[in-house]
C-alpha cells in the first residue's frame, strides 16, 4: 500500500490588489515544499509547483521558475530577486510621489473653472451668454475612442 504525501507549501497565497472587490487585479504566489521528496537518480523528481501570477484588470503575467537543475535553480533565484528589487524600487518611488502629490496645494477642478468663466460671460452677454454657458456645461466630448465619451454636465464628468 503506497503512502500518500500531503502537499505542503512554503507559500500559497492569493490576494486581490484593489480595495474595490469589483476590480479583479490579483497576485498569486505558490511554492511547494519538496524537502521530503527524495532525489532518486533513477526516477529523479524534479518538479514542484512554483507559481507567480500578477494581473491587473485586463492583463495577466505568469512567471516560470525552473528548478530542474543547479543552473536553472540559480537563474530562477536571480530572476525572482530582480523582480523583487524592481517591484520594491517602484513601491518606494510611488510612496515618494504620493507624498509629493499630497503636499501640493489642491487646484479647483477644470469644469468648475468653466462654470465661472461662462457665468461671467452670461452676465455680460445676456441671453446669448446663458445659451453659450448651457452648451459648454452640457457639451459632450468624444475623443479618439468613441466608446469612452465623457459628458460634462454641471461640473461633473461621467463616462458613458
């Protein structure tokens, strides 16, 4: 009777990356613990589960880490160290940028600026100014992608 092995992991973790659960960005990291498996030269066991998947809302990247032989293991360790180094550097840069942006004085939104300009022109131009003001505030702007039109209505922007 063969003895079944319970699979163990160094890490087996899945996390969603956004606070909003409707946004499907995620990370999955899995490294199986193979320390109790023999390296039999006849039927040499080479593979364990190693997964690193990153996804944003529309794309997914999966990294391969080959642990087959000494050279492959060294390359896999080099690869994950480099990924970690770059991710940590980006994290540090984002933290600096967040601090910089939070320290800046806040500007008024552009749509509010338009409202102020059109109100002044309404006063000086009478009915024509009021009509122009209404047209500007309710203007629909379609960029190069017509499926992502933005509509300005009373100082707010809404995607269609």
